[in-house]
C-alpha cells in the first residue's frame, strides 16, 4: 500500500471518534505545552545571562581566589591554627600583597587588580541621600548602559550609577543625569563620614546581575578601602579575589594551562565562561525539575495513546480482518495504526508548541511592562528553532512508541477470527 | 483452433490441489478435528460448490483453499506450488492478485463511499489513485451501481451491498473467486440477481468460482459439487 494511502486511512480513522481523539491529543498538548514553556523560560534566562556576562572581561580575564581547603564552618573539622594564613569573615582565606606579587610573576599574567569590597553609606544629590553599594569597574566589563559612556579608569572622580537612582535623586532622565555631580558618602576607620564629589559618567541599565551596584574606578575604590582599613590588622590590604588579565591572543589550551599553573600555586582560577557555566548549571537544575512535570504529563498522555489505540484496534477488528483477507500484509496494518499514534503526537506537539509560541509575545509583553520593566533586553520566553524542533520530533517518537504495542496487536490478528468477530 | 485447445488444456489444469490436508483446532483439553484428510482439486475455470451443514467444516475448508488458514498437516498446492514453501507475504500477494472474496456479512466499510470500498484491493496492491478510480467506476458500472459511487456504502440495501462486494472481488481481475454463502443474507429476488451476476462473470471472464453454500439450488448451478460431512468429503 502506498504511504499516502496509509496516511489518509490513519487520519480518517482519527476523525472517526472525534471526541476520543481530541481528548488524547489534549493530553499530549498539555505535556508539550509545559515542556515547551519551561524550555522557553530557560532559553530566555540563558540567553540573557549569556549576553550579560558573555563579554565581561572580554576573553582575557581570570578571577583568582584562594583555593578553599574545606573552610565550611558548619561541616568541616576544626582547623589547626596557621599564623601565616590570612583569614576574613567566616574564616575565609584572603589574598594579600604577597599574593599579588606572586601572581604577577606567573608567566602570561598581564595585569593584576585586587577585588575590593568596601562599605559605603549613601549616594546623594543636595539633601537627598539614598543607601548604595559600589563595585569596581574593570576594563572590558560589559555593563549595559542606559546612557553616557564607560568611566575613565584613571580618574578617581567618576561614577556609573544604576538607572533606579536617577529618579529618586531628582536627576531627571538618564540622559540628563550625565555630567551632573553626585556625592558618595562612606565612613572611615574612625566612623566619621567622608564625602567624595563625583561626576556621573554613565547610567547603567537594570540587569539581573549587580543591578543595584554603582561602579567606580579601582583607584577611587583603593582610596576608600585604605580610609576604611588603615591600621586594622587582618583587613588592610586583604582581598577576597584578584582579577587577572592575560594576553588576549591566548588560545583555549593556553588559558587552560595558565589555570593549571594557578592551581599548582595554590589558587583557584576561573574564567568568565566558567562563571557562566556555574550559573547555567544552576539554571539547568531548575529547568530539569520543571521539565520533570512536563514529562510526567507526557507519560500520562502516553498511556492515553495506548488506550485509545487499543480501543481502535478492538473496534476495527473486522476491518483489519478484511484488509488482511484482501492481501494487506502485517507491515501495512502495523504502519496504519502506528501512523495513527504518531499523528496524535504530531497534532499534540504542534498545538502545544504552537500555543506556547503564540502566548510567548503576550507573556513577554506583560512581563517587560511589569516585573521585568527595568531589565533592558530581557525576554522571559525564547524559542530557538532547534530545541523546539527537538521537542516536536521527540514527542512524535514517543507517541509512535506508545502506538507500537497496539499496532503489533493489530498486525498479528488472524484474518479468519477477525472476520468472524462482529 | 489453437484457442480451443488452449481452453481445453487450461480447463483440465488444477489451480488448487489439496493432499491429505487436515485442520485441528486445539481446544481446552480436547482437540477438534475440523477437516480430516481431504484430497481434491479445484480446476481452472470451473465452478465448484462446497455444500454441507453448518459445523460440517465447509467454511474451514474454504479458508484453507483461500490461504486464509494453513492446514495442520498435509500439503496444499496453488498452481502446482506447495503453500508450505510460501511465506505469509507471498500468500498475501496471492490473495491480493489471484483471489477475490465475497462474504455473507459483506464486510463493507459503511462510512466510506462505494467507490472507496470497491477499490480497496487496489489500494492494498498500491495502484495509483487515478487508475483506482477509473477501474472502480468501471466495476461499479458492471454491477449497476455507478450512480451510487459517491454514496456511503452503509446507505445501500442488502442486494446492492452484495453487488458492491462482487465488484470489489472482481476489481483485481482474479483467477478464483471464493464466495462464502453469497446469498445467505438476501431475499429470493436479490439472491437471484447476485447468482446471475456471479455466473455471468464466471462465464464471461473464465473465472474459477468456489462457492460455499447450504442452498441446493445455488449448488445445482455449479459444474461440480462436493459435500462435506464431519470434516470429510462424502
């Protein structure tokens, strides 16, 4: 029998009991919809994270941290005291000037910038003052800007502030804020407030990462840090991490061997890509859990397909008998029923993915106008072609597999007993 | 002259032969022997009636002749070829190309149109749909149902249904037609129409006819009659 005729017969058979077919397809649809939506959210977040972090520190940045030798204060054993080891809060090992020197001497290392954490009190314009956090702006750090341009790394009087400060501080619009003066207040080591007059170089766009942080240059940060730690043992000139840049022309293998060298010297070196990988692992974990729900729904739908086809085989016993008597072979009978099962998968998957794709722009629209308002360029749902196609084909395959048992049953029917069956 | 000789020769040739065939149904505890060692031949071009009471084994015999069932023991030959050497697929092809079937219960797909029902064997063969339609309409015309081509088969009367079945059986231009109680579900008038149609095709196209019936009048129209009683030819 021709493939076309088999398809026509199987489609017709599906239309024979419309309600039953509709319900079975609906079950597949619900499962597909769940999986499609889950992956849509996953892809949306991932593409955003990739874009946010993708160019951070370009290709030539490594973050160096002390190797953590099981310093978990809850679960690890009591550690013997080591006078040479510098510890911060929660007994976290910190890096100092010795480390900077050591790292600087490693072959391939270009620049070493210590990562600094300083506590500031407020950002203010005139009488208006708001709580703030600051971080250091590192060259090539890809922060999305709402307006302005990246600050000059050599100047200690510039700042990039987040979009959310513009309105409360009465700076007008993002564009109008550029070039205006702003006061950064922090406490020095004696608890006295010190104020720095800074110029706004840029307004950063709201993002998932560091959306509340204002950025200043390393030089300014060093000054603040010195003011805050001068003379305090264990805090002055202690850093949780170092940001190291290497030759941008390095290949992946060379970066890998550089990481090995750091590792051999007792440091833990991470590229930005490693950091993205870590974030992606977390996102993937969440997505897998969500996908499980979709898979459970699909599994239930699979039993629905088996049941529907078993009923169809019983209903059409004499028809199968006639076809076999008239010379239809087993393969023909099998394929007609298997196609019927695959079609249920086809329509369920098509509708499930279709509906989720139709809903996506609406959901994205609502999201970006509400809780994602300040996240520039963040689409909650994204549907890359290949994963969607993968889901589509996977579900058709699943439906086909569900149909094999009833299809084999149909193909094995004895024409005589099938014809006697009325 | 040659034509006549050819006809004579083909008439004498067996198309189906049975050699000591038996058919045993395995039941719970005891086995039923439906057919006990039957030996006979169906000749090319003849019309053969198999008669017997219900339960005599005549339907079982016909099913084996038509390769719908395999004998428990013994050998069957189609065109001199032992069926035991043929695969299920070979038998499927033989049934599709060589044989035509007419059943007492019609076995039509009542939702499908008459044309679709008639062309079903051609669809199984894999004939392109244009040719199927052409030949289907020819066959419907031959049995006087051309005007019903687009109607669902379920709307036909009993006699029309059986005419449709005859058209379906003939569409592949088979060598043998197996008819299982073809008039069993019909009144006298319609029974006569079907009988006339069957024998007309038999004579015009030289088709071998194997009719299973318990109607002596129908059997009397055939060239030859074999009677089955308790699974044996008497």
